[in-house]
C-alpha cells in the first residue's frame, strides 16, 4: 500500500477517533448524572474499543496501552463487576482528555510520552481493583496467568462484506505474522465461480500457525477492528506451566494494594491538563450528506445545459436571437445563484459540534465553584458556516464561564432568595433573517447595575450627575476593556479581561453582542452572527463618486430628511428625531473625506442603521440596488481601515468598500470627540 494511501487512512482514523472521544465524553456525562441506560455504557465501551483497534492498525502502541486501561474499567462496569461511581466517571473523563492529547501528538507526528499516561493508568487500575486489573477484551477469552502458550493456531474467516468497511485483511495478517515465525495458509474453498463472483466481497480465509510465545492479548488486539466482522478462533499450540508467585500482578498494571486500600493508593489527581497542542490538530475536512452532493451535481448539470444553449445562440448570432439570448442569460443567473447557495450549504454544519463542549465544562466548573447547575441546550441542529463555527467557540466559553462564576448564586443563597438550589444556564441557537442568533441565559442574580455605574464613573466613562443613561447603556459598560466589578480575582474571572475580547471577536465575525439583565431574575447575552463570512446581502449606496455597501441586516429603514426634525447638540453633533427617538446623523462624505458629497440635510436621504444596540442615520446621495456580494478581506489585501469590514468587486470591475456599522458608529463618535477629520486612504490597492 502506498504511503499516500496510508496517510489518507490515518486521517480518517483520527477524525473517527475524535468523534469517538466526543461519544465517550457525552456518554460519561450522562452516566455521571445518574443515567441507568445499559446501552449507554456499551456505547462508551465500543467507542474506546474502536480507538484501540485503529491505534493497533497504525502501530500506536502507547495509545493501545492507554485505551486498554480505560476499556478494562468500562468492561467491568458494563458487566456489573464494578459500580458506576462519580470517582470512576471522573477518572474516565480525565482519561478522555489525556487520550485526546495523545491522539493530537500522533496526528502531528510528535513523540508520544508514554510516561505521561502512567498516573492515569494507575488511577484507573486502582479503581478497577487488584482482582480486576488484568487485561480484558470483549473479543478475547481470559488467559490463565499461570501458563503461557508456546505458539498459537489462528483461524481467521472474514465475513464477505469486511472490505466494504475499509478494513484490509492483509494488514491484520501482517501484524500477526510480525509477532514471530509463522506459517500462513489461504483458504479458497468459498471462492465462487466467475459468473456469480462479486468483486466487492471477500471470499478468502486464513489459517496461521504462529510459532512464538506471544501473549494471546496481542493476537486479539490485531483483530480489534474486525472482531464483529469475522469468525476468529485462537487456540494454544502447547501450554508450558510456569511457576507463578502468589497474587501475581496483572501484566499491564503495577502491583496493586488490597481493595480496601485501592482508593487511598490512587493518585489524588492526575496532571491538571495536557500540554498545549499545535493548531495543526484541528480538522480541515467536513462531512457532507449525500443529499447536498446530489443537489450540487444536479445544479451543475443544469449549468452545463444552459452553457450549451448559449453556445448554440452564439453561433451565427443576429438580432432575431436577442430574446433567446436574454432568456439564456437569465437562466445562467438563476443557475449561478443556485450553485452558489448549494456550495455554501456544503459548508454549513450544525452548531451541536460547538455546544457539545459545554456539558463537560459546566460539570467541571460547577464542582470547582461548589454550585449546582443544570445546562439546557436547544437549537443544536441550527446550521452555520464552518469558518464562523470555528471562531465562535471561545467567545461562548467566556460567556458561559461568566454566567457560572458571576451570574449564578451559591445553593444556599439561592434557597434564601426563594429559588431552587440548582441554577439553570440555557444555550439556544436559531435563525433570524439572514443571521444566526445564539442566546446564553441564566437565572442568577442579574447584573449589579449600581456597582457597574460606580465603576463607570470611577473610570471616567460617564459623569456622576448623569441620570439620563438607560439601564441597558449602563450594562453595556461591562464590555469595556479592563472593566470588572468582581470583588475578588479568581481563577475564572475578575481581572477585567474577557467580555471586551468577546465583543471584539464577535465584531470581527461581522456580528454583535448585547446584554439584558433583571435584578434577581438573571441575565441574557444575545449574539447575532452572519451565516457565512464569504457572502453578504448588501445595499449599494452612493456618496459623491464613491460606492459603498451597507449590510442589509444592519438597515432599519431609509427615508427622506425633513429639515424640521433635525437638531444640533452643543453646536456640533446633529440628531434626527424619528418617532420620539433622537438618532445621530453621520455625514459619510465628511467622515471619509469625500469630495462632492451631499451637504444639504433638508430633503436628503438618510439610511437608518443599527449596530451593537446603537442607532445612527447615514447621510447618502443615492440608493442603488441590493445584491449579494463576495467579501474580500481588506486586512489581507491592503490594511485595516476603521469603519470598514471588507471590500468587494462590483460587476463593472470597480472596488466597493463594505461598511462595518458598529465600527462606523464608534468611529464617528470618536472623531466627534477628537474634532478631527479622518480620511480614507486614497492610494490604490487590488483585491485577490
């Protein structure tokens, strides 16, 4: 088998191993919450067994040894020999973390430190107990520890569909014969005649005489991935009794103390966390349902038909064919739009892959904080772009940790306040318009409005005599850099770092975050994100000779200015009264230093926009059409520009800048305070 094919199979193994780890973690969390479903522990065991089998196929002996220790405890738990306890599930969850780290090292071709696994293995074996610490495998009968075979007779009869699952019997036979001198005989008795032979089926069998004193477990490990897809028989050639000391230790475990002392002998806690891993470990592939692929193929077929039709029109074209040409171009536009939407759907993944990390995190942190917490997830099937999903994880972690540490009260405080002692945190995702909305809610104490106001005054963010600011505006100060009302600095929070980074990261994704809170009732953070970072629905506007694009999701309405509704504040800032609300006016030609822009307000066009809970009116010269645009990074192709999130190339080949509405409002406010007139760069740049 070629090296490229082996690397391809390894990639599949690592992706499936990551899925297996997620299955194990989710199942162990359910066990930890008291689930009595017998199939649940079987599911966890099978996931561990598959990882061990795959590790054996590629020769990751350190992974085999470590996963085997987990498998032994799981096997004892599913058979009822060991009770399902909090200690056991905690040890297995920490072992899942360590196994993930080992797999990351293997994927990155880094050396695997087997000694780092020893504390975890010792802890698992201590829980298992001295009598049960011997190797256990669902497919292998127990071997008498007082005897060792001089060799083995092995019958390997694969089921016909074995190779259809991606398994290669050659690799299995090669692994067994690599244990020592061996004689292999191929059984061809089941091979049918050519007229009925199915080339996708396997009809061969193998008989192997292994003349080596190998352990039986090594043989069964070779069959770990196919033990349910083959008939396997392993018999010793000859047994030679050897003197065995009383209470001999298990082959894979250190000498154990008596069961009564096992718990005390177990390490109090394995290493706190695996060493940091390279980002290379992240998955660069996605799984796509066959329905999405079929839809894409159908659209490509329609596109080919349209192209053929246009090709026929192009031959000997005259004005009589103009109507057909228009129809063809219209059909091409529809095909292209459908193709674009179909391709974008391929990148859409359910947000469950992000949400799945939080049950474990909430469990661990709630115990650390000595709080009782119930986490509720909803909208897990809501889809968004893979790129957005990869970048939203960290902001969500900050917000959930904030709810756990600051939001929820201790059980005694909740009971005193007339609440259930178990607090609730809810994660909810849903589509709204062209956005995805993610809500993080808790039923805790709510934000301390008075303390936030005092802190804002002390930091000079608002004046002491300001009584007009709304509660929402005061709460918004928690996103200010270095802002914290925590009385004590903990391992989780209190340093004034976190929520400002959350807002910054979400804005970088073209989204926004808002907070609502009621004293004693709880807090809700609302995140709005675009479904994709590649394409944007925008409104084209003209300011002087320049064309800009305003994201449609940011536009509330457009109107013609009535001069009577315009007021000036302190002789500088201008506001427009719109239905009892005063909206600041942003003159784009002035803000960006554009010549020839509209100077007159009365009768002019105002585009009312919203960003991060703030409203503003953009003074523009003209409104053009609405269209989808492909977003190009300005940072990559030029440099960062305040108030601009990106750029695109229009149909006529010109470059149009895409306005970042939250950033633009902040930019205008900062400029007003500085009384400066910043200008957009006038030098040329090209978009790739």
